[in-house]
C-alpha cells in the first residue's frame, strides 16, 4: 500500500497496511535474522516468493520508509537493501511473534537456542540486534 493511503485511523490497521502482509513481514524477517540484502537473496527464502510479488513488496517497503536501497559494492546491476530506523523499530514486534509462535508451533533447534537467549534478557538481545542492523 502506498505511503499516503490508509483504511482507517486505527493504529493497528495503519501499521498492517504497511508491513502486515505475509511477504512484507518475511522480507523484514530476512533482513533482520537471515542477513539477506539483495533481490536474489530474498528469492532464495524457503517460502518461495514470486518475483512480481517481491518487486512490489520491496517498492512498498521503500515508499513507506522501512527499507532503503544502497549501491552494491561489487555490481552496478545490483542493489543492497537495508532497514531504516523505522524498519529497525519493528524488531521488538518480530521477537514477540517468535515468542508467540514458540508456544504453538514446533521451532527448529537452532532457533530454539536463539529464543532461549532472547528470553534471558530480551532488552539486551534486541539492543544487540539493533546495533548490528544499524552497522549494516
């Protein structure tokens, strides 16, 4: 959805208009937790996003100020995507989604260990990730 359109003044509705669809949230997840940064990287996600959907969601996330494009240091034909501060501010929500999912779904072993660490000190875990994302 474009930056100026919204369905209502409800904060949840306005937020979901920007990042609430499956693909947008998975792109954000990939930027945060899987260090994916290029169009080709996103296409490799196990969920199998179609190229037209990926292009549309990247454009929408950029127009809404959650991601930005940077020049690729090795190729003029590629760009790198990075979360903006506005996008990074979604990190606590992503962590809470993980905690919720852990209650109701089988979680891969590697992620279980990460969630265990996050639960020990959620604020420090988030602060550390935010620091990494701001350096990226």
